[in-house]
C-alpha cells in the first residue's frame, strides 16, 4: 500500500478522491489518502494558521509551527518507507514525467498544500522537495496536490485495471495519440459530418498499429 497524507486548510476540496478509481483503490487498500486539517495543529482559540509577512506586503503567510507539528505527527503514524515530504510551491521543481518516474518508488508521501500569499520560507528547510505544476499562480496547493497524487497513483500496481492503460507501457516514452469510439459517423446540428478513420474499422491490427504510431505525438 502507498500512503498519501495531505496537509491542507480545506479537506473538503478533495471530494475527487471519493470517486472512480480512487474510491476503488482505497477500498482495496492499494492506496490510502489521509486528509489532515492544518487547523488541528494550532493552539490558539480561533485556529489561526497564518500571519502578516515580516517587512510588510499584501496577503497572509502560513506559519511554520502548525506545519512542522503536522509533519512530525504524520511521521510517527506510518512506518512505511521510503518516505518523502513535499511542498506545493510556485518556485519548486517542475512536475513532469521525469520527476513522476523518480517518485513512484516512494511508499509514504506527506504533501503540504501552500495557500494565501505563501508559506513561511523556512518550511522549505524541513521538507524534501518543493514542486510546482506549471508557470501559473493558483489560489492554493489543493489542486497541485491532487495532480501529484493522481499522476503517481497510475503507476501503483493494481490501481489501473489494465496496466497497458499506462501510455509508456505501449510506446517508448510518453505519447498521446488520437482515439475514437462509436458511432463511426457523427453529424453535428450544423450538418458537419465527423467520421472515424477507415483504417480503425478495417480489423487489420498491424495496419492500425502502424497508423497509431504515425499519429502519436511525443510529449516526452
């Protein structure tokens, strides 16, 4: 089993993990997704997890104390190894195919969702890796955390019903290719006729495979 502990201010944002493949994988104990509310690790009456930045500036910054306490608590709860602690951060390492292939060997992930104006910079000194999912700014780290878990989970044995669903199991490298299904002919309300390529209806698997190889677009 692979365990994902996600430290967040908004555990309700992760309903995605209660459906489809993730629901089945958790039920079958292939993965475990544990949502950790950062507010559970503050002592103040109002459960405040952020503060104004030193030196001034807009927005609020997540404090290091509750994040550290959450990490330490989670490290004690699981003996799974190897373990990695990840921070979602715009200035982190780019999340791509190469990085995913390095991460799939870990058994325990602790993922910290950044939020607001940012996270106290000292948090980076107590994590193993900072990750960004692209050159754009999001409101928080919840979506990046979901993307990280989703991309890694696909490589966990038993998560996908058919291992060949992994694109790099069919072709050397990561590719995307056009796919079609029924009906073979579709007509839009404007009268445009959209057809499935004849080769895919031919039943000639060798020619179909050659066609797919020609159409495949290499992503990595």
